[in-house]
C-alpha cells in the first residue's frame, strides 16, 4: 500500500511538473493560468500523499516498537 | 528566458528524474529512497512551483502576453508601433513602460492592486475562452467591446503628480484640478489626452 501511495504521489508530481514546464515553454494565458492553479493543486496533493506515507510509516514503526521484537 | 526560468527548469528536471527513477527502478523503501523522494516530491517541486509562479506573474505583465488573445492584437500592435502617436504608443516608447506598457496603465492602484488586477485578468480570460470572444472576429470585437472599468486618473498620477508648476501652467489642468483628482474628468478622455488607443470606447454604464 505504501509503495502504491508513493507511486501515485510520484505520478501526480510528474503531471504537476509537466504543467509547470508547459507554462514556461508556452507563455500563453491558458498554460500560465493552469500552472498557477491546477498544477499547484496537483503538486500539493502529491506532497500530502507523501506526508501520509510518512505518517503511516511512523505509526507502523511505533506499533512494532511497542509490541517488541 | 530569464535566469529564474532556468532555475525553474532545473528544479523540474531534478524532481522529474528522481520521481521517474522511483517509478521505473522500483528501489527498496529504505531511508535513502525516502530522502530522495522527499527531494523529488517536495523540495524541488516547491522550488519549481515558486519560481514558475514568479515567472508566470512576470509573464502576465508582458505586452506579448496580452496580445496572446487575438482580439487584443490591434491594441498591442498599436502600442508597439514606433510611428503611432496614440497615448498608449507614446507611453510604451518610454523605457519605464516598455514591454510592460499594458500592465503599467491597466493595473489597479492601491494596497491590494496586484491581487485585484489579477482577479480582473481572470475575468477577461473567462470571457475570452468561455464567453465567446475567442471566436469573435476582430472587427466585431472592436465595434462592440468596451473597457470594463473607466481608466483611473490615479494610474496617470503615479507619474504625473498634478502638483508641478509645469502641469499647472496649462489652463485646463488648473481649471479642472479638483475634478481630475476626484476622477470626475478622465485624463484619457477624448477632449483631454485620450483616447489612449485608436479604438477606445468608454466603459458601459
């Protein structure tokens, strides 16, 4: 599950980065508006997924430590 | 391309390389992988987003960007025309305005000016792409469309303070000083220094 979440996060990051690159290479109204709105949202979602993975990871680690080897 | 554009592209390249590496190589989820993913998903994308935003904002103040909507081309072409004697063209030849001439005159004035200007800009993008202007012939556009809000004298008064002795030697300036400062008489009106563009029309009531 963690690996899949990270894969989704990576894919979303790539989409967001692609939209940012589009605005840099084609400085027209739609690419610029998309990069400053949708791309930011996608990037934030990707980062949120990464944080979720960290949270799950820490919880699992804590549980394992509590239960002992 | 500016230096910031290259920084944005570099951040995008590094972040894309790291995320693609994870997707393709499928490495074990150890500490190194997680740190590299932190760089690829958070650090470099945030750097890319910040620099892209600044570059994007800078782009939206360029005359070329305004001319990106075909109906604006007569206005931007006139402003860039070195032989034109319109108010817009004469100001655009001043390096203080230069290639940012549209933004310098049409940006709102005041504390939240940048935000208000961008919100107004979004309205125009909406009109263009979803309001039918995109398919409108330029001739129809020039005949039908009016400026959305009256041109503010405050914008002119950022440079022309209305207080210099030279300004006050002009009888019309002296006589209408209060009306000019109170926005009751527009600097860019036909009887004064305008219209700013050859196709200018007053704002709709």
